[in-house]
C-alpha cells in the first residue's frame, strides 16, 4: 500500500470519527438566520468565528463599512478569512457564502432548527452553502491531523454577499488585496465538478404614469397598463433565446425572468408607478454589454409603441437601472490540477464517475476568475439544485453527502500541499 493511500485512509478515518462533531457544527450555523434581504449577516459571522476558535482556528473579521452595506441594500456584512500557514508553496482558498434567501412558506420543519431525520438535515442553507463552511473546515482539520509537512497555505473565505452579487463578499477581499490565492474551490455539489457557469444581469424597470381615483380613471395614466406590454415583449425574448445555444456542457441557452413586481397603493386607485425587476441569464459566449444594450433598446421601443396609441397627456415614461451584473465563468487553464484531483477522489469515495461541466447558476467564483485565479465549484450536496430544495421550502442535505464531500476535499488538499 502506498504512502498516499495510507494518508487517504487516515483522512477518511479522522472525518468518520469526528463526523458527529461536524454535523453539530453545521447545525449551529443553520440556527443563526442570514435571510438576505434584509441581510443582517454580521451576527452569523461572529458566531462562526466563535465556533472556529473552539477548533483553534482564528478567523480574521473584515467588516464592510456600514454606508456601503446600506447602499447595496443590506444591513450588515462581516466577512471572515481563516489563514493556515505551512511551508512555502501555493495558497488554496476555500470559499462558501453564509447569506441565503428568506425561507418562505411551506416548510415541514422549522427552517432554523436544523432538524435531522433519517440521515437528512433540513433547514435554510443546509445545502447552499453553510454546509460547506462545515465541509471546508473539517477537511482542513483532517489534513492537519496527519501532522505531515504541508507546502503552501490554506485560506477559508466565509463571505456574506452572494445573493446580492458578491462584490461585498469575495469581491471586497480581492479588490482590497486582502487575499491573493493561487487556486480556489467554492461551495457546490458532491456529484459534479463545476468549471463554468452562466452570467446574470438584473435590471430594475420603473414605469411612471399618474395616480388617479378608480372612479375617474381618465384623470390619470395607468402605469400598470403601460407596464404589461413591456413585460410581454421581454418574455417573448425567451423564444428567441432558445435558438442561442452554448458549447459548454451543462449549459443550454439564455433566458429571462421577471421575479418581482410592485404596483399601486390600493384597489380603488389607478397605479401611478410600477417597478419590476428582471433577471437575464447569460451563457458564457454572450457579451454582457451587448445583452444590456439590447434589453434597454427593447424596453425603449416598447414604450414608444405604447405611447403611439395615446396623446402626450397619457404617455408613460420609463427608467431602467442596473442592479446586478455577474459575469459568466469559463475555465482557466490552471484549474486542471483541481479538476483532475476532485474527479479522481470523488469517483473513489462515491463509487461512480463524476463529470466536470458547466451550470446555469452564477456564483462568486467568477470574481476569483476575474482576478486570474483558477477555481472550480465543489462541495456537499446532491446531484442537482432541484434535489437540494435550494431557495425552496424544506431545503435539505443528505448527511452522507456531507461526509463524502469532506473526504474528497481533504484528499485533494493533501494532493496539492503534501509533496
């Protein structure tokens, strides 16, 4: 038996013997809400730092200035960096985000109770991505338990702005030169190694009319009536988008969704303003500048067509504001050691072939890629987002997936640093 095989067995054994402790650590993370919005996420960071100190892992706290957080539409952000320094060598970052969408309705269990039933933990962020706070922390602890020489460094990046674009999470750490890793792994699912992902453009469209009493509608301009044809034109684009295909396996075509609409003040009032927010997913081959320009042109033409039906006193006007631009990610050449090691060890641990492909999601990994840091997405979870119930009720994590992913990440870290 080779030295490497002995070491892998020791890593696996340490993780098995500490797994109850790992599950308890994840449970404590789930119990502190991080609903975003409203985005009051500093309490979770402080609790995480406290728990990490119990493992002898000091977390450097990086609070984001309050005025900048408020401007972004959030309440508080404190990011964490845990740096483990060994001998001279590359720095590998492991990133997971603690912020999550609010739980919504329809839960079978309290979304913050971290209920475990039949080997499954239920709760908001169990699958995306507080689970990988746990995966990455215990992978590092397992690696250090070997007491072997490690050539390089590991950084845990626990951040709190993924839901709003990541600029105040990893973006802040990178743009302020607080970190400069050579390779990185971000939270993901056990059964896929993700090397590429879609981009995302989000726009806020405000349609202005003139509020009026419903009993005398002609005295006003119905902003909702004007907004409907604009939204119809936008949705019609999905038929065209299906004709645009990506050459990245796992990614199909662009698409558009209107996710939020606000209108009116009461049932008996003609709405004078409508605000809707659209989400446009971009395949890696698309140019974000052109995508945004085409949507703005489409909205402008839709307004002009609508206003042609009426005299100027009945015209609507529209404002368009970009609220998010998340660029797509394509594989960087330097990611091959990560991809190959993850595929090899995941196949051994899970006893099946593990693909490397793209995903229609967008993630914080793109921010590392924009700084020329090769990265991949891999962590604890099922085969698909749908299975995890991420962003839905009864989000869940099969604990055997958590155990397996932790073993895989620990083995990969060993391959990259113990040489």
